[in-house]
C-alpha cells in the first residue's frame, strides 16, 4: 500500500491529510493555522510542522512522499529549501508545488481546463491540450486578489469611509462600524492598517450575512467583487491560444459559501465563448497529491 502525506497550505489555514495512493481514500486529516511563508515565515513553518506531526501520529505505515501545495511558493522557491526548513520531514521525500497547482491536479489531473480560486486571495490557472500553461492573479493582497475575501473586505471599508466623508449613514454602514467597533473615519483607518490580511478577509463573512438578510449595499459589494473576478477570467481566456472551449471549475471559500458571487460568476462565465462548462470543484484539493506523485514516478496513467 502507498500512503501519501498531502498539505494544502494557504493564507488562512494549513490543511493536511494522509491519503491512500491507490484508492484516494483520506485516512486522516487535520487543520492548523496560516501556512503562507510570505505572510509570516516562522509561524507558517511551525503550523506546517505541527500538521505533519498530527498526521504522522495517526499512521503506523511509512509515508511514501510528502506533497505540499503552498501559497506563496512561487515567490520563495528560489531562495529556500523547504525540506531543510521543515525539521519534521526528516528523510522523507518532498515535492512542493503552488497551492493552485495542487488544486488543479485534483480537478483536472493532466487534462485541459481552467481552475478559478477565490478564498483569502484569488488566482486562476489554465492548461490546454498542447500543454501550455497560463496563470493569472496570485499577486497578493497589496497588488491584486480581485474578487477575494480580502478584496470584499476592502470594498466594505471603502464604503464605510465614504459614508463618513459624506455624512450619510445607512443600515449597512452602521452595522459595519459596530462590527469593527469604530466610530469615526480615523478609527476606521487605524483599525484597517493595524490588521493583517486574514482579519480584513474575515469581513467577507459579515458582508455575506448582511447580503443574506437582504441588504442592498452588501449585495452590491459582492456583485462588484464577482464582476471583477469574472473580468480576470475573461482576460485569462483571451490570452489562451486554444481552439476548443475549456471546462472551468471554481474553488475557494468565497465561491463555495457565497451564493451571490457563485451565481454571478457562473452566469458571467457561461456567456464567454472560451468556456465549455462551469461547475464547483467537488473534490478535496489535497487529492491532487495522487496525480503529482504518479508524475514524479514517471507514471502517466
């Protein structure tokens, strides 16, 4: 039997699992905190190590390979050896890829398609039948991440600051300033610049609740974020030299849990000529470890 240890490492959480290499069964899984080394390197390495230890304690069999899908990997891969940084790996063979590549392998394996991810941040990856690869986004919250939870949080804060400037306070702005306990424009700006990426992104939950309660401003914020994410996908598709339309799969907390954004982007993408179909990714991204493991062994089945 082949057992693989897979990790899906993002800006909000580190998810790890023991996966049966032949059947795809998840034997055990656990979740730790932020694992993106770009956000906080030492904290990220600690969370990754603890997730590995959690999994290792649940299995008596040898693990064949550790496969990590890591947010921020493309930024750091030239400067650091993760096999040396993560002390719990010992002599275990390790493969590190980007988190979007791990999720793509779960969705499509080596087939052509487009994967759109919107969680704390946003990124999209496309591959064609002639093995060309196209990446858009993943720039981070300071440079991009349109349509992400962080972007939604920023749009909400901008709406609140505008209400202070215009001295117009509607139900949404009143609810938001109470949510973050800020009662002046200065308070809001101090709050915003003292928070980390995850804190701002967590406002997306509050905005989603307001939207579900029928608040028009909250709904418009979500529709704006969805439109900007759809525009990013359209730009990606325009850059792809593919004759045949491609299937699109959607993944991430924003797309999974937010009905307005999910509906808006599905409707927008289905109107594009480069799109064959649109659906939510219905598999755990960690299962991408099986395809990656097989490729590392030269197995193309």
